[in-house]
């Protein structure tokens, strides 16, 4: 069984004639994610890095995402890599999909795009969700001479190494994005860097992102805003998330205990992120088709409910691990925690209790 329904890929044209690929998945109210650097609609679909994001964000919503110009399935032969052009990409997707009012999410470099869109179209955006992002690009933060050399060094690494089959150059970026990633996740992200864009486009995109300044626009945002930032983020410093929260009046800032710029499925920070997003958007935190309001289940976290749901459907640990993109050891740990919270001592007893509460109702 796959928790992610089939995605539907479409194409639209921007005002300057660029073809943009976008996808929709799930059912319910609309949720839109502004594009961030390094995406590929097809390659992301079954990845161990992004799959839990797609599943979680489409569980209660019709979730829209797209590949920005120069990346993924969108046009690669592009002249204009600018913030205005990236906002055009988002505008084209919203118009083509016929979207009215919706929550908007910006992750990493998608944050300035989401902020700019929300400032220009406040009538469209109901909620703003930002993760691991910034208002000032690296060149706008008064970098030291050493930091300037580092920026140029990374651009050279991209230009020289990203088109090669040997992932050594790309591995530098991967370990910064996700220092706690598994071997499979590291391999996948290395490949994403190779297949999602050309080295030349990647350098041009990075240079533009480094020069972004949306401080004035952020200070004008009046939309309810939720801001997340990993405490040990090596890509975007934690201070940038705090600074963003000072700019957007009334925003809520949520520090995350993580070393990863992209949250991984088996870390507590991911579970916290998803539950905070659900609460912010006013949807239930548990699986859409299960009861979770009984006293015995009040203390179960989102991930524990997901494990219990599959347990009640008769899944083995290996199958649960594969379905939720976890390691078998992590699944065993979750099951032990669930046993303790439910006061049961065996798998069979847990399954009976879970089914009595409404879990596993889709099993056949």
C-alpha cells in the first residue's frame, strides 16, 4: 500500500514564455509550496529524502508543487534567473491551476519567493509557512573575506563537479544539507544534484539567491505566519530564521532540534514540524481515517499513530519500515514506545486494542 496517491503532472507557461512543470497530489483544501533549489517532480516522487514530505503534506490537502525554471521538468535553457522571474513561475502555476485562496509554504530558497508572492498577492494567501529560510542572501549579510572565499569556492565546486558521474564534489553539499542522512539518502541526494539541473544553471541560481533581500517585503506581511528553523542548520544559519521572525509581525517561531536542513523522516523534528503545520492549518494531526480521540491514544504522536495504523492492518516491521521510509530498528523502537503507552505486552494485544479504537479499518 502507498499512502501517497497518484500525482498528476501538468505544464504551464510564464509571462516570459518559460514552460513550468507542476504537480498536484492528494485531496482536500489547497496547499501550495513555492519551488526551492534542487527539485525534480518525477525523481522526488519515490525518494527517501522527500517522500515523507509529500505524504505528510498531501494527507489532508490537495498539495501543489513545481520545478522552478532551470530545474527538473521545467525549461532549462533560460536567460532570466531573478527573484521576479521565480515569482512569475509561482504566479503561472497558481493561474494555470485556477487556485483562489490557499496556504503557501516556502522551504529554504523558496522562502523569499513565497514572501514576495504573499506581499504582491495578499488576497490569495491565507497562511504563510516558512522553513529553514532567510530574508537576506549570503552576500547581503556583510560577509567576511573568508566567507566570500567560501561562497566562490562552492560555486567553483558546482561548476567543475556537478556534471560528473563521480559524486565526490556533490557529496560536500549533501553532507551539509543532511549530515545525519543514511547511505541511501546521501546517494539519492547526490544524484538529485546531477539530474535536476546543469552545473551552469546551478551556479547562476546560487548567485542570485545569494543577492536576495526581502526584508522590506517581509516587514509588510500581515498574513498568519509560522516559521521553522533547525537549530544546527549548516545551509541557512539559525539566526536567519530568528531574524525572519522579527520582520514578520505576529509570526510564530518554532526552533527545531535538528542538524539537517531537510528534515528526515525518522527524526523527532519532522514529527514536530508536521504536527505544528497541521495545527496551524486547522486539520487533525492523526491519519485521516482513524479515531485518535480516545483517552488511551491521546499521548500517541503522529508517527506513533502511523505505525499503529499499519500494525493494525497486519503489516510486518519490514513492511512498516518500507511504507514510512524508516529503518527496521526505528520501527522496533516505535513499537516498544507504543506498547508502553497503551499498557500492552504483545503485538497481538496491541493490534486488538488498536482495531477496537478504529485503527486498521481499511485492511481487507
